[in-house]
C-alpha cells in the first residue's frame, strides 16, 4: 500500500503536468477528487470560487496575497472564456490602463459581454469581477488580446471612455494619446458613429499634450463631414502639462509622468540640501560608523535574520564559506557578506560623489556592480545559479501582500535607461533620492535585492546634496512599505516623501 507521502508525490506529479507553460489557474474538474483534496490540504492549491483553483505554496501565512495576485488576470481570462466564449471584453477604462502599463491589480474588473448578467462575483482579498450586459460589443478590429485577456484597442478605448477617465488617470491618458501616431487611427471610429462630442474631447486632449497637428486634423475632417465640434480639454487644470515624449515603449512616458507627479511634492516637503560636505573624510567616517546599523536594518526589512554577531564576523573577515560548512549553508550569513561587499562599492561611489562626481551618471554605471556583490557569495556557495548574476530579470515578479505588480519584464530594459535619464536630468538631490528610490522599486529590475539597491540609490543621491546617510529602520517597516504601496498603487506620493523626510539622518 502506498504511503501518504507517496500519494502526495503522485498528486504533485499530476499538478506539475498541468502547470506546463506557467499555468496557474485550473478547473476543479481537471483533478480527481482525491488529488484535489490532497493538494488543497497540503497547501499546493487554493480555491478561488467553487470550481476554480490556483497554484499555491505550502506554509504561506494566512492573508498572503501573492498567489492570488499572481493569478488574477489568468483567472479572469479563463473564467470569462468559460462563461462567455470569445464574446467578452474588459471595459474600455481598464483596457486603456493595461495599454498604459498600469500593472496594479484592480479592486474590480468590469467585463462587457452580450451574455453578461450585471452580476458581481466576489473574489479573494476584496477583489471582484462584474459582468456588465452589453448588447453592442466592439467590432473585431476594435479588440485585441493581451496575455490572454480580451481588451479594447487603444484607439477604440479612447473613443469610449468619458471625460472622467482623463481627470482620474492623467498619466495613463497621456500615454494612451501618445501611442496614437496619426489622426486616422481615431477618425474612422469618430466619423462612422458621428461622435462630435467625443471628437471635441479627443482633439482637446491632443492639444493638451502638444500634438496640435493631430487635433487640427480631427477638427477639419469632422467639419468636412458635416459635424460641428467644440474642442474641450478633458484634463483637470492641475494635470501634467507639456508634450508627451515620443515613445520607445509606454513605460517611458509612464515613468516621466510619475516623476513629474513626485517632483513638486518632494520640493515642498523635503528639507533644503546642506550642500557637499567640506570635511569629506568626516562624512565618509560617519558612513563607516553607520554600517552595522544600516546592514542590520536593511537586511531585516527584507526578512533576513541577521544578528550583530554575524555582521561583525563578516566585517572582521571571520566568515569562511570556503572551509566552513555552516557558513556555506547559512543563508543569512551569505546575505550579510553580500551586503558588506556591496556596501564597500557604494561607499567608494559616495566618496566620488562628495568629491564632485555626477551622482546619477556614476550610479547608472555602478548599480550592476552593487547587485553582483550582493549575490556573489550565494553564487559561490551554490545557493543560486551563476547565471543569476547576469543582470535584469527575465520573468514576472509579484510582491508579497502588495497590489502593485512591478513593470512587465519585457519593459524593464526600456524602463531602466529612462529612470537614469530622469536622474541625470534632475537638478534636485532630494527629488533624485526620493523619486529614484520609489521608481527603482516600482520597476523592480532584478530577480532579488531590489529593496537594498533602492536604499543604496537613495543614499548616494542624498550624498550628492550633502544629506547624511539615512537608515530605514526595521521597526518602521510597515509604515515604509505602506507608504511605497500608496505611491505605486494610488500615485499618492505624499506619505512616502514625508516618511523619508522624517527619517533623514536617522541611524
């Protein structure tokens, strides 16, 4: 008779076959009753709603959102395909947010379908799906599929949203508009349906982002077809103004919009920079003195159980993974060693910065070195693959208990040069420090270590203004992560700016 562990192993083997190609969402009918019960009981599956399951991991704490948020869009797509076949589409508003790289998991997704019942389905962690009955579905050329989700095309979505969309989502609306390269992309839909009010709103929006050529073409063509249109700017008076830059990808405009949103808040809330220190040796000695505190708190925020004793062993050179099996296996000691190595590189960068070197250009060149030093001990000890030191990630990541989903990995290599361009263009060291920290974590370019590198980046930029090295204490972890969540999900920068400002110089 097979033992319990053998039965579980057999069930896991069946789950593994279903997980090919990254599948995370399953119908209950894809499992036998016994397999399903074993996998649910041992934490390898979670139930979303009756009849639907997602992959999970055993022993995750109650209330952990990671498995659900990682599965959210795949579930929505598969659930809608099952109910509506191909006759469904995400709402124009949510479609435009997806086109604009708004990656946060929404509280509610609205799905249009002729088969809809105007019913809300409650989903885990306060999310929901509302199926809106829509007799007039978009034509085939007005729809597209993104990661299995049926959405309106960017042009079709712009013609269907109200003025409220532009006021509530000015950054995303600028990205949506900047993606339109020629007036003909929207004119066909405007002319065929005679949407003169919408035409006036779209023309006004293009003029707002300093695309007068497209605005005039819309007006002239509509008038030539016999429509009288009145141009109206749908953006709020406080919305970001100026041209939406030409796109490499939508993430570039998104980052520029977020930076523009952060800048005035930082300048109004942050203390004035003291200027580069006259006594540079004393400034660097203070960084040496703060190392113990910085390492302990930065690593503890990331979940490592690093004691002062481990930190001192590493600092004193008494850490020996080459000959000591305990050190080789000790994850926390490896993290402490990596932090020590990276800290030395960062400190050398700070020495150049307080000596007058351009901080942003220096960090652009050095942040990859920080990453390699953080994880080289783990690679040497065999805990990670050597290829993990290669650089930016090549897959999706999801943050524990966060609705913010970092930038799609396909966009990371556009996002990072854009971030460093912003850092180099920015004259204020305070803005570079706060916005740089936030947006580095927002992008999350590396497979691991992003929080530590973001705090290194913050402190190098603080040094460029003569601010002291600043430690984010583990006791403030909840307030710190909550403020970052508010910035990334709601574009509310004030809590994070105030948090960093209050902690300047704390060791």
